[in-house]
């Protein structure tokens, strides 16, 4: 896909930032640099390129063979360049914005570039790549390589499960797609340093607290924080940073965790060098026993959120999960029952978060999916059995009873993933007590599942 010649010429001829106040702040942050490289800012004398600094507008950078520089646009699109390379960054007026709104240009004259847009998650990135033979908007949510040199450009995409192999690709329908017929590129087509960047882990900080509401005490040792840190560390692509799950940080952030002071929590994560922060609360208590006053049970309630630690927009809340479990007291000390309830809730919410994080690393952000379940021929016992069945399914994130009248019960469900996952799990989950069979009824609505309760012979 090529842009109009006039606009392409404008991009290639622009030599500096065009902003109303004359003092633009570069959206490109230098994450890291190694090897021999030189930064020029309108002069012939090179400037230092320091990690953590902003890449100045109107600057150009030259990399010798073996050099590498890592850039981040805002806080969600990464650009890694390997030498020998030469590139420049500058701004031009954005055709989609008003006065003072710029479109950023990364002009790559030669060298290799890795674009990682997995964590864009629908946010706009007003940036274009100016290459020797074309100008293009990087497709959102993808990872791909660019090679520029000798007046032309080439594209490659990584092949999953092939040990760093890549395949030639090109833009098609707004996405970077493998060329047809698919074929692997020759070994060494992309520098090894950039291939290694594909497996660079995301630094994550875990910050969580536990509290026993009945006793007014913190459980010792901690439950939720260490468990989350252990589960996250087992995920390929995640690097749990030092201090994760440590009770010293939990005490320090106690008030912020209770009140939801995200700015304070993110500040702690940034100080530990994290890109994401996993924050959580786990509280155990003895709820009022309205329906069965003689059955004393302890409840564990765990709530966890995954936040971006940095970003001029404050960063996104990527995932929010919760789990509630109940444990029978059964004459045991309250400390023991509370511990079991908290541990069960922590284990459940950690399992949910593990699946979410794995999806996020693949560039898949979960959007809430709402469906409705309508059950016919239902009495009170059947409705309770249906509720238990739905609550036992990991694919169901939240369950709301909408109505129950004339032997028809209607539930609204919020799913963790998609409807196909719900359907597969519904078919695999056994009936909780074996007293009811659920027959699926035909329906034309995609967000509706109609079933009929049939009582089984108890004899």
C-alpha cells in the first residue's frame, strides 16, 4: 500500500518539528542502547543517547554493525533498530488532527527494524514509517521486521513455534501477512539481536495484601502476593521483578491498595523497573448466615487488577478479576478456616489471571462478552442446580439472575473469553448432583442459549 506522492514527499522533506508552541515533547523514549552509535541534533557533533531520555525531535541516529537501540512510542508501541543502520525522527502536521497536532515520522534509510504493537490495545498511534520506496502506517497490534537498504524495503513476520524463524511478508488488508505461497526466510535474514528481542520478557511487579476481617489481622505468612508472584513467574514472556509479593511493600501500600490509589501503586512499580503491576486484595470474613444460621462458613474474597505502570494517559487497567470461595468452619479454629478460604480464593483468581496474561502477551485484549441463558421447566431446586453449574465454569466471569417466574429462569452472563469457550465447557461440565439433565433448545439469537430442565429418575 502506497500513500499519495504529494504527502509522501512532504514526509520525506520535513526536517523538524512543526508545533504551535515550538517546544514539542518527543513521544519516543529511549529504553536502551548498546554498541557504537551516534545521535545528531541539527549539528555535526554527536550527542549522547542515554536510556530513559526522550529522543529529540528532528534528530538522526547512526548505528554501527552490532549496535542496537530500543525506542518506545508513548507507552505502548516498541521500535528496536539494529545496525548498521541510519534513521531520523521528526513531526509533520497530522491530516487527522487540528492545529498543533502532529504525526510522528520514523524515517529509516537503512538497517533492520522490529515493530512491536502487541500492547497497543486499540489506542491510536499517529506514527508512520518512511522507507526508501514507500511510506506506511504500521498495522496495529502486530509484530514484524523491516529491512531497508539499496532503495527498497522488505518485511518479515516471526513464525510461532519455529525457534526464531521468520517469513517474508507484506501489507494486505491493513495487516502484515505472510506472502503466498508461505515460505521461511533464509537463516540470518534478520539479525540475531532482533530475533532475541522477540523473547524479551515484560517486567511485572506484584503488590497484594491479605486481611482477616474476623480477627482484624494480616495472615502470616502472606497468601495472595506470593501466590500471584509464583504463578506469573511461570508464564513465558513475564519477568517478575524483585520485591514482588513482599509484605514490606504490602505494608507500605496498604492504604493505596484499600482505596485504589493507582498513582501510588504505579509509582512503586516504576521504581522497581516494572512495565505492568498486578495489584490485589484478599479478605476473609464470616458472612451473615441468612439461609442457614447453623452452618457457619468462612468466605474468602480476592480481587486482582493488572495495570500499566507508565503512560502519559495514566496507563490502562488491562484486566480485572475476582474470586469468592467459602469454607466450612466445622468446629475448627477461625485462623485455620480463614486461611483455607483465602488460599482457595487466591488460587482461583491467580488461575484466571494466568490465562488473561498469556492472552495479553499474544496481543489479545479481552473484551467483555455478554450472553443470556434461558431455562424452561425450572423449579427452585433446578434453578439452584443450574446456578451451581454455571458458577463452576471458568468461562463465566460474572453471573446475574435476571428473572424467575412461571418455571422460567433467565440469567445474564459475562464471559471471560468467547462464546465458543463457554459452549465447549458447558458440554463438558457434569451435572452438580446428577438430579437434572439440561437439554439444549434451538435459537436464532447468537447471544442467547435456551435450555430445558429434565428431572432424572432418582430411584
